[in-house]
């Protein structure tokens, strides 16, 4: 059971209240994990600024990283949130399940990205020369590798926060991989 409550708008600083208002307008709600960040006076704003950083990777490529890393880190919240956002970005249920396993049999470039992201997450930021070579052979650049590192850091922040706080998941629950037919 979580020892962390999800603070309401009235329970956070004025600055965080303004951020809540912006999230409400943009998303229609304030995700519980973001609200939890508002226990800190500065964490929510700092994280949102960091996560809004423009990367050389597309929104779909960022989802590939988010799904693979969230699975390795066993973050049910982020698995659920990124299953929902990945569907909005055009991935099918089957593709999402495969990406969570760190592969993409239907696309060589996504596969190289998923394999590398999974390996980085499993090995504390390290990856084999084979995975890095496949990444570059798939058409990715050094800039993309640097941005993969930033994307990995972004999702690791939310994975870790949820794994520590266990706040309620306010997205449709992602399917367990053991029950999936992939």
C-alpha cells in the first residue's frame, strides 16, 4: 500500500497549482504521477520542462523507448500510460506488447531502437557493440544515441517515482505480458 497520497490542487504550492491548471487544460486531467511530483515545490515544473525537451527522435520513437524501459523497470503506471499514448500515436495492441518486450518484428528501425533501449535499461546504461552497431546500421545517428539517453533518463524518473510511491494508476491497466499472445 502506498504511503504517498496524490495531492489535490489545494494541497500544493501556488506554482504547482498553475501547472495543475495547465495539465487540466491540455490533458483533461492531472495524472496521478505528475500530481505526486507536486509534493516537491520544484520537481513537477523541472520534470515537465525536461520532458518537453525537443529530441531528434520522433514521438513514436520516444514511445518505443518508454515502453521497453518501463517494462524492464517493472513500472505498471508507465506501462499503462504509455500503452494509452502509444495507441494514440498509431501503434496497435500487438505492436505495443512487442515493444514492451524490447523488439519490433514489423520494423527494422524500431526493432534496433527497442533492443538498444531494453539493453540500456537492463544493464545500467551499458549496451553491447552489436546492439549499438544495429542501431547505427538502422539509420540512427550519434545525435539520436544522445537523445535516446535523454529519453531513457526521462522515463526512468517516472518509473522510479511510481515504483517508490505506488500511487494509483489512472490509465487503463496495461495487459500483463505473461497473458499476451505475442
